C-alpha cells in the first residue's frame, strides 16, 4: 500500500506497508539519549525480526520483553518496568517504544507518562485492535484488581507508526478481535463504513486492510474534538460499559478468557438492545445482533453473572454517582451520549442475551 500520513493535532500517524525508513528518520530527528523498546514474547518472535530488518536506529535499543496477555496490565508489571528503566539509566531525554497490541500501548504509555513525570513514547501497533483503536487517542492505563483500566492518564504519543503487514502475523481470532472496534466506529459515526464492513464475509489480513485507515480517521476526528472525553469522545464508549462487565467477569472466571474485542462485540449487542429505548428500530437491532452472532463466538452468560453484574458496573469509570453513563445509537451511523438506564433494564439485556444469543464457546 502507498504510505499515508494522518495528522492529528498532537502527533502524526504513518500508515504504510513498511515503516522502517520513516521510523529511522523520526529517531534521527529527535536524537534521543537512549531508546527502550517494550514488547511481549509473541511480538519478539513474530514481529521483531520484521521490524529490525528494516531499521538502523533500533539496533542499539534496549529491549524489554514481557509475557503476553491482559494480565500484564497490572501495577506489579508497571513497577518492574519503572525499575528496569531506572536500572538502565533512562532519563527525561529517553524514548519508550511500545511495540505490540493494546496491552502494550496501554501499559507502556502509562509507564512512560509517569516515569520521571513523563518521558516520550511512540506506539507501533501490531494487532488490528491496536491499529484502529488502542494505540490512537492518548488513553493509557492499567487494570486494578479485576476491574478494567482503573488507573491511567491521558497522554499523547509523539507518533504512531502502523505497518499493515504485521496483520499477516495474526490468526483469525485476533483479526476479529479488532474488527469489533471497527464495527463500533461505523455504528456510531459512519453508516457507509458499517455497510462496507458487514460485506466482508471472511476476516483476513488482506481483505481488512482497506478499511483500517477509515476507522483510524473516525477515531482521530472524534478524539480531536474532545481529547479528554468530556463530550463527543464518549461516543467511542458504545458497547464498552456492558462489554467491560463481560470482559472483567471472563478474566475472573474463565480458563480461556474472552479477548477485549470479543467482549465488546457482546457489549454492542447488549447496548443496542438498550438503545431501543431511544428509537433504534427492531430491524436495525436484529441486523446488528445477527451480524455479530455470525462473526463472533457466542458466550455463555451465567446466572451468577446476571445476579452479580452490579459489582462490576459500579467500578465503571463512566459512572457518575448513582447514574450509569451509556452511549446509545438511535440509528446506524449516529450516536447519543450521556444516556442512562435502570439496573432493571441492564439486567433485562443480560437475560435477553442469555436466552437468545448465548451458547458455550
């Protein structure tokens, strides 16, 4: 693909099939005193050989490799990373490169933003989820106990470099994981994007690439209007209030926990169900539900979860007092933020999913 430069208010996003030359130019221009590169073991095996082959200025970078998985987004891992940076004499003229998926960009961004009151970082996303969502927008953070993203800061990277060929290292499950966030972008902001996405019958690295840039533009435009999530940026939370309940529950109770996008896909069904209260038609609700049920694994929502969801809901960052803040869609391609509903209605949505969409994975 031809290189594409997406300029945000604070940093550039380079989208290309090969980022080595542009990454070298960026690093030469900045002249950092030291460079640290954070990745997990899977990225070390599958993506690092591709990146290091095409760059010169990363050959002397200090590599920090952690285990893969959502459980690494933890304060103990953050402490270990701060200690590593200290032991290797990182200072405020150092750079941390977050090379990997959403866990790496969230965790690494948080570590960089807080070490010595902040050092520069850039993101090189390797998963579809990170390319279209997690690495863009300046949200950084870690989980606390079993609750999602409880500790973090808003802080923008210096740049984002997206090499689409990394998508070929992903299996279908990881590709569909990112596809969920792309569907959300269409549902809240662009019906044409939604229509194009649901025409894709089989999610592969090749046939999803053409839609990546559009999703990035949608998120970039929304974040640019509201970087600190006081208004329109709340639209990006569609599917996430309920999705985070499902994801947190799964992390706590399942041997093979749901991926973020899988949980968000369920959240989209649940919040589309709730969106009927503001006018989402049964036709569009059925379209959303049926497409997600076709593309994503169904999940067994237990009676125990239904009876205990409030514990997880009360830890949601969007909660304000006794009000639960949702984004709903009245029609595909639009959104309404700051919507509230009762605990009874939320429970009804979970029961609906259990009775109409659930099955064992």
